[in-house]
C-alpha cells in the first residue's frame, strides 16, 4: 500500500507539472500575438507613467500649501491661486494621458483578439472530421466566442491594471518614503500578508473558474442541440423533459457561478479589511507623531492620502485576479485546439501530385482498402472497386451496410487504414485537399444551405463566379423556374439551413451548386431518400443532367434511383457481395433480388 500511495503521489505530481508546462506554453503562445503591437504597448506605458505622476503630485501640492504656507502664517492668496492652477493643470494632463492610454490599449487588445478569433476559426475549419466526432459543437462555440472574449478582457483590463496600478503602487511607495521613511516601513508590513492571501486563494479560484467554464460549455451545447432538433422535440412532445434537463444544466451552471462569486467576494473583502487596518494604523502612528511635533500636519495629510491610494491599485489588481484566472483557463482551452494537429494532412511539397481539373478524366480506384472510424473495428474490412471515367455506379444495401462509410475516405474526411484510393492513378493522399475537393463533388441527403441569398448559396459566396453562370447552372438542373417564383428571385434571402424551402428545392439548389463548381467525380449520398415521388422525378432528371460526362457514385436507399446505373454494387456488412447491372443482379437470384422484392412489396402496400 505505501508503494502504491507513493506511485499515485508521483503520478499526480507529474500530471501537475505537465499541466503547468502546458499552461505556460499556452500563455506564451497567446502573448506572442501582442508582438506586432509592441509600440502601442510602449505608448500605453509612457502615458500611464505621465498620467499617474500627474495624479500623485496632487496630494504633494496640498502638503506644500499646508506646511510651507498656511502653517507658517502665510496669507498670500496669489501663492495659493498659483498652486491651485498647477493642481488644475496636472488634473487636465492626467485626464488627457489616461484617455490616450485607454484608447491605445483598446485598439491593441481588440486587434489581438480579432486575430486570435480569426486564426482559431481558420484552424478549426482545417481539422479532420474525426475531431468533430470527439468534440461537442457547443464547446467549440464557447471557444470561438466566450473564451476569446475572456482573452480580450485580459489585454484590455488585466494588462491595463498591471501597467497602470503597478506603476501607481511603485510611485506611491516612492512618495511615501520621500515623506516619512519610518511610517513608510510600517506600511510595507502589509505586503507579505497580501502575498500570502493571494497564494492561498489562487488554486481555489482557478478551480472555480474551470468548473464554471466547463458547465457553461455544457449549457451552450445543450441549447444548440435542442434548437437544431426543435421539430423532433415538439413532434414527440418532449418539451417538459427537455425543459427539465435544461433546468438541471442551468442550475449546475448557477451553482458554479455562485461558488465563483463567493470566492471573489471573500477574496476582495479580505483586502478591504487589510486596507482599513493599514489606514487606521497610519492615522494613529502619524497622529502621535504630529502630537509630539515629530511630523508636520501637511505630511500626515499627504501620507494619509497616499495610504488610501496605496490600497486602491492593490485592490484593483486583486479584483483582476478573477479575470486573470479565467483568462488562463480560456488560454488553455484555446491552445488545446491550436495544438491539435489534423489527422488528415496535405502532402509534403516534394510528394505533392497536382491534377489539373481541366485534364482530369475521373478514373477512381479503391485498391484493397480497409477502413473504420477506429482501426480496431473496421466498418469496411475489404473493398476493391474500380470506376471508369464517366461511369455511374450505384451502391445499395440495408442500413449499416457501409454504403455511406465508403465515401468518407474518397473525400478524405478520413484516411483509409490500409490500401489506397487513386484518382487517375494518383493517390489522393498526394493531392492537396483543396484541389481534391474541387475534383470530387458531394451531394448529401440533407444539403446544407447557409443564411444568405440563393445566388450566394449556389456559388458559395465566391463573387468571382458570375451571376450568369449561376443562372445557367440552375436552368440546367431545372431549378431556375422554382427560384424565379420566389419573391426576390436569385436575391431571395434564405434562413439558416434553408428552412423555408422544401427538401426537393434544397436538393435542386445543391445540384446547381455542383454544376457551378464542375467536379469530375460526383457522389450522391442518399440524395433522394427524403423526397416524395413527384419531387424525386425532378431530382432524378437533374441527376441525369449533372452526372453526364462525370464519374458518379450514387448511394441509394431506393433501388429505383440506381436501376439505370452502369453498374450496381451490393453492400452487406461492409463488403461488396454482388456486382452487375440491374438485370444481371436479378438473374443471380441473390441478395439484390431480396432487396428488390422487399422494395416492391413496400411500394405495393403504400
């Protein structure tokens, strides 16, 4: 048992050391974004020094009036007026430099965070599909929005506090020692106490912020999931159950927030007490010194003003401690994403094979591939399939047969576990992904439409594609008349996912999109599964037009979709068990015939 305890302690210490190292790396990486703005930060520092110096001269001016003029019986109002004018002048100087300092810091801070947010979104968009299988969407939304905003607070609040309040503290100490060395040393006794309190609270505060951020991510993810599935929730009368689950997540987040608030209040009020104790001590000791004529009244006034200001920057810095703790958590989370490398990568420059779209013929070879989302559990144990240029191949099989899975490696959403996939003799792992996705077009069962105009959804916001080309593509697939019946034609604004359109209308727009980008290889993944028979005929006609001259893979649940294909591949348990034309497969009296008879029986019963 002692050995196991020692091993557990050692493992814990090693984990803590690794976590600290990662946090340091994250902090250093995020701070590197500030290098292009070093002159702005230098300007902030200069403005802070000048503005703070002007502020701190004010009590010293009052001390001069009291000790050097009023205390010795001076009655010259011109002298007092001059000091008052200087006091007003330095107040204006303080205001101007503070204004300039804040503007410079906000400009630099907001620019840094905008760059981080841009790089983060760009990095996320390059990650492999396997990453999105593991990470919840709500967490990523929190990273891009909330975590970057927290980092913004670090640059615009925490950094400002460190510069401004740090300089204020240093200059106050200089002024206090200038006024009275003994009283200043008494005031310094409180600094070790402040350090001890900060150290004791540090771990507790960090844990509180980590729990709060984690529960916020969970709550955002739950809300996003429910909004996406609202139709299903209402159809199955799940409103009460989902509300109950939301309340649980909301209550959990509320409890974490309250724990964080209690920690902050206790932390900040502790410093208030320390400040009041220090002020009372200085007034007592200074009062005794004045009573015994060891100190001038003006010095006590100035010292009291400085000791009151002494705790203001400390309190401000400690109040920013919560923001700093939250920032370090956010930095860790964001750096975790930045340090995640895509599993599917572009080839090295010396191994890159570039196929020109205009010269591509569209031959596709699945050379003895094995593929699974986990290497230990292959969904497709073995597949050897070869498509001729311009050939249409239908893929059929029951749910879970591996039909849709086999196209994921062709799009390089994932890489095969073994074997290779080649296009015109080139391994797709040697083709840059951007070029590969121009060669291979994909139409899914649920085509995704963005919030924007019909025109932008067809050309995917690429303004170099002309309006005329978009309209020609829509005419070719039979979508033009449907679009022109809309209120704004091609400028009609669509809601997110095109929720105002029918399934067939969304599908026709996705066909037009394919025509605009002109891929040599076309994949249709259950593209007609959710359509009625009339709409399916329209889409079938569009399919015939789109697939002309292209190598086409049609994954279909309805056999009628692929009956006229050049070849049909029958999948079962991840393997191709039959292959041939519709008539050839029926003549085999095998598994395809069973699927066909089952489909006919289901159609007769409708």
